[in-house]
C-alpha cells in the first residue's frame, strides 16, 4: 500500500511496517542534497515530530515522522551518499522503516491520486 | 526595508524567469536564487568554466570633486573610509569599508579611480543609506551621483577571460583590480577585473537598455551558465569573503573582522594621512594592539553543515559559550561543510578545536585559515 503526506513523504506499508522517504517533488524542491541525518533504530516518534534532517548547499530541512511508530531500520546508503535521494527518491533513496503504533492510522493519509492533486 | 513594499526588478528579471530561475526576495529585489542546474552544479560550473551573475541590485555611485580635481574627491572619501584612496592609481580598484563613530562597519564597497571621478559599488541593502551618507558628508566638496540607469553583471570563472574577450578584446590584458571603459555591443561599459567568487573574472557596468542583450550574448558562449544567489553565497564563503549583514555589520570592527589588509599604511598610525575616518580612535588602537575577538574560518570535522547563528563553545558538552557562526554551509568545491564566525582571540588560532551546537549535539569544528580554496585572481 503506497501512501503520501501533505509534507511530501511517501510510505510503502507492508505488515504494519512503513518504508518512508521523501517524494520526487520534494527532492526536486530541495535540490541536490549534501547531508542526511537519520534516526537510530529503536527510537520512537509521534506523528509530526522531527525524525530526520536533510541539507542542501543552501539550507537545512526537517523530515517529519508521518505516523506514530518506532524506527526499525534506517538507510545508511543515503547518509553515505545523499545524492541517492535526488537520483531515486522513491526507491533506493528511502529514509527509514517505521513500525507503526496503529497501522489503521495510515488510512487517513493521502493516496497517490490525492497527492498528485496536491502538488499540481 | 519595508516588507510590504512591492519587490523591485532588475532589467534582467524577464530573462531570469525565461531561464527557469527560482525567484526569491533579496534586499528588496525579486532575484534568482538558482536556475534549473541547481546551486551545487552552478557552484562547480563557475569554478570549472564561467558563471554569469546578475548583481544589478547593487548600488553604483559616482563621486566627482566640485573643484574638478579628482584628488579632492579621494581626500573627501578618505573621511569616511580607513582606506588609502588618494594613493589609488587611475584605472585601479580597491576594497573599502564605511565605518561609523564606534568603529563599526556601515557597509563594504569597491572604490575605483576613474581618472576624473571615483566610481563606487555598494551593497544593495545599504545603497540608499550609503548614498545619503556620501551626500551628507561629501556633498559640500563633491557631486554625489547615484547611477540608477546601469545594470551590473558579473562573469566569474576560469573561462571568463576568453568569453568576455570575445566581445571586448581589451579585457584580456587587464590585471586583478584593473578597471577600464570599453565598448561592448556598441555601448560603453565600465569593466573591473574582480568579483565575489574567489575566481578570476569581471564585473561589468552596462546601460540598462543593453543589459539583457549583453547577458544573452555571454550566455550564448560555450561554457557560460547563469548562476543564482545560492551559488554566489557558497562561492564567496569558500573564498573567505565577508557578506555584509552576516559576517560584518555595525557591531563588528574592521580589525575584529580580520580586514586589516583593507587599511593601508597611509591611514595607520605613522602614515601620511593617519586616522581622520569615523571610529579612527578605536580602529587605530585595535590595529596596534589587536581586538579581543576575531573572524576566523571554521571547518566542521564531520559532514554536517554548521549554519549561520550556530553557537560556538569551548567545551564538548556545551560549556563556555565563545561566539557564533556568521556564515556557514556546504562547500561544493571543498566537498564538505565550511563556515566562518567570531571567536575570542584566545580561541582564534588556526588548529584550535571549538564545538558547534547543532540540533542538540556539540560538533567539533577546527579554526582554519581562510580562504578554503586557492583563489585564481589574475595578479
């Protein structure tokens, strides 16, 4: 199940675990990333809390936790090479895997059609 | 600046939009922060090839002695800047600072001796105040004439000479800080061999009505790309150059800002025209004995950029606040974070480690000589 937030994150949800990243649109808006800081596995976040930081040459931006949950894995490949987020934001450039506290909360997120309308 | 007033546009505004620039408010103008290439690649392109910058928002002003003798204009301007203006040769340019009575910096500027007048370039955000300052203090002896019908383009990078010489052959033999008047596309332009990137290059004062044609002619040359304010900032930061309002302001003195090189011997104690500028007591004393704090280069040891206003501490757990970062970000040529800021002299020696507070962590930062890159000025 692929879901989106109005803060330009995508979630691919399988068995109560969401793989989370930023959308192609967000990656284009941020420009070339030069630094990514990810949360450690085991850390819990509430929906809307600052979970990760991305920086371009010019500015730092926060990536929010899209739903309540606990980090089970983060993608070291993008901290080693932040440009992966620009080249493949909705694939190899994923940020972290989040074990959802309440998987049913995902129902309230945007589907792909609604997200496309948001950024149109 | 009134945030409610409509943004001004430079004569190149339509060109920026047509090139796909992302426009942002800057110093009251709607300016390109980046083009589709993006800040990172625009920065690297400028260091490898040539970048064209619209800096028409900056202020240009002519100071002409009422006596008709340009030496009188130079001596008049020396009352406002701790700079040797009288000793500046015809066709030469020099960096300068307007100081206030407390020794703080009102603005930084470029001063050119154009033979029968002085030509100044000042910062966009300060220009109206600078024009008024000049009129107030120099008006009795000089005509102060803001130039409101000329644009300013900068062409920077290793291919700048070949590109501009294809339109104006005379620029090829210029040296760093030379200034000439020469026709381009049939109109007289004032060209300096200087800039704000750490690269060889030029700044071109061109009549507004010819600015877009000149920009298009330069952009048509292989290797020339339009570059926005984002890369202008990262280029100047790597080059160790101050941004007025960030790294220098009325709360910093020239000596604190490590700008002693901008104050020549003639204006120092024992010099032919020592003192006689606002704040001279404090500035001359600091030139003699040093200031209590100093602007330094800062190299974060990790990968995380350390941005402006980040606090700096002596201890790795955040004890003993020392000062703050005034400019910081990622240096694309350095391939890592770079910054500058102010530290007490006891912590300002190269190699000293201090700690920057970033998102609740204290990251080690090493005091480093500026610039971060090797400039390629054509001396």
